[in-house]
C-alpha cells in the first residue's frame, strides 16, 4: 500500500481508523488518496503500520512500547476506550478540520452517530463512516443526490417513529432490523428523501 499524499488543506477530509482488516484494503486505499491527517486507534496500530502510510496521531490509553523509538514522530493522545472517538473529533476541531472520514466496523456506526447528534459541538462536522463496502452519512431532514438505476441504498433511523417520504424513482425492497429500510433506485435520476428526523444513508461502494 503506497504512502498517501500530505495535502494541508482544511477542506480535505481527515481520517480516523478505528478498525482494520485486510478486506478493508480497497476502501482504505481510496480514503488515503486524499487524506491530509490520519488518526489511528491503538487497537489497530500494529495492523496498519506494515501498510506503509503515514500516521499523524495515535490515540489510546497508552502509547505502545514498540513505538517509542522507531515511530517517535507519531504524536500520541491519551484517551480511554469509551471516549476515543469523541476525543479524536475534538482533535480535528482544534485543527479546524470539519470534514472527517471514519473507517470502522459497520456494527459500531449507529452508536457513534448517536454520540454525534447528541452533542451540539459536533453538529458542524461533516462526518462520513466507511465500512468494508459502504459509505454511511448522517443526514438532515432533506436529501437529494443523482443515482443510476439499480443502485441499492439503505436508510437507518436515528430516532424512533421517523417518517420518510421517497421520490417516485425509489422503491422499498424490505424492512430490516433496528429501523433499517433497503431501497432500490428504479430509474436513473435525482433521488429525493424527506424525513421527520435526522437519519443515516448507506451507499454501497464496493461489492463484498
């Protein structure tokens, strides 16, 4: 895996790596192509160091002993497990970085999203979650984007009893667990979704 380009531009998204598996490589490569600052959780640092890209900040409870000499340029931020994600966001806020990508297990995204919408400080951030195959965004009550026919999307409730209104070129395929609904774009064009509350939108980027 090649080194990423260091682009010091506040408009380019930073990256928080909270999970890594070899099957994430395609997604990770695409994210590293335009990431100026990379923050890595202590849980995955040993897995990602051999991939040969620059880590700017390690965040965790304790800096690993093996990093004391060989990786001294990497900054360290002490944080407990429960607050790791939020402290990483605080780091980017202090760096005046509003656009942030997060590589994480899909199962953890719902709870992380809830922690964002519950705190006023985080509401100005533009955060995109990435799992092995998908991109998931927190969206407000109105959403519009062009999609080609056959695209499958998934919307996730963040609040109970959320009502959705879909444009005519989108059909519901099935109701999933925990307030998730699978959608199919039946005709290429603008997809419009209105919601009574904030919600998550999942787009499939890579085939599993």
